[in-house]
């Protein structure tokens, strides 16, 4: 087995206790039920890509809070898992660190800054107007496919083989990364069976990771 050179972290549910999409909708003051309904209608083909984006943006804009400064204030206020900063800092002394999240670019950037991580990738790009209002976003429904593309791009950029990476994640959109690296660490007390099947190791909490990585 290759000696690990990099640790790849998911964010939501791995480094952060919340799911950023629904947390954002809640903290903007909009209906999480309506948000979830839009997502499922898009996923099931009842509305198209353009329509789903428009409905979600309209839902957020109706709160009067859909602007970059408000988003950033929320993202900066959200806590990480308490042990995350020290664990990432300690691992960064020995390994390259990268974040790959199914969330939004501004949130990924905020988490990366909190953790002093240079390399990060997000599934969704938010587009802002001149006054900071949210205008649009680019989103990939197949997050697993997008994450794999980003993972391979990161590996190529740093001349690291996928097998030289340990990937830490908690959801089905991490399956492709687990398969590509062969060293996926599934985290949590309710790991999806599909992710567990392709996992190299499983842990319940983040503080179990350093001993596993360094063993």
C-alpha cells in the first residue's frame, strides 16, 4: 500500500456538524421544507435544472437576506466540530490537506480559511451582483461525479496518486473518492451502507482519525 501523502476531507457532517444547504435556508429565514421539496422535485425530474435554481434563489431572495455579506456572516458564525481545527493543524504538519465539499464555494472558502487550508473545492459556484445580491448559481446534481473530477484534478496538480490519499467523508457522494483512493475513512454513527461497503476504515468521531492515519 502506498505511503499516504494527503488527507482529503469532506466538510458537511465531517468537519462541520450541520448540512450547509439546509442550515443556510433556515438561517436566512426561509422554509427548509420548501427547499427540500424543490431538491426532490429536481432530483426526480419533475422540474428542470434552471427551474430548480430559480425556485431556490427566489425562496432565499424572499427573505431579503440573499446577499454576499449576509451569507458570509452566517458561514463565519457556524461552528466546526470542536476538535477539527487542532486535528487538521496537526495532520498538516505531515500531510497535504484538501477540502472537497458538495456545498457552496463561499462556504468552502470560509471553512478553508478557518482551518488554514489552501486547497479546497466546492460543488456550487454562487454568482453575485455589483451590490452583492445573489443572482445565480452553478450546481451539479451528481455531486459524486463532480467530487471525483475535483479529486483527480487536485492529485494531478500536486503530482500525487489517488492511492496516496486518505479520504474522510460521511455520505454517498464520497463513494467515488473512496473507490479511487482505496483508503476511504467513513465517519459517523449512521454511515450509509453503500459508503461502508467501499470504506477502508470506519470511525465514529474525528478524534479517532490521527491514530488511524499515523498507524
